[in-house]
């Protein structure tokens, strides 16, 4: 994907980035990008830790099917 980029191409891209954002904003952008990546990985770790099977807790069993539900899949109609 990036195999076609030579040193001169990368240098031109960096020059364009400096011209667009300015030299003072580039460290700010880099630090905010790093914080965003850290928060993203932390939330992924939290999502993995919150799964019920990782804590040894089984998910609640589904309620038993009742005979009042029509077998055709249509909703039950109330008499008025």
C-alpha cells in the first residue's frame, strides 16, 4: 500500500502538513491523537472485561414459551 512512497514523497507530505497546520499545532495534534488511541484501547479492554463469561457469571435463562403465544408468529389480538 505504502510501498510506492519514497523519501521525497514523505518529505513533501510532511511539508504540506506543516504548512496547513503550522509547526506549533503538530505536537498538539499528535498528543490528542495519542490520547484518543489510548482511550479507545482502554474502552476495548473494558468491553472484554465486562463480558459475562469472563467473570464466570452465566447469562439469565430465557423464559419458557407460553401456550398463549400464537404459533403462526402473528401478534396476539385483544378482544375489545
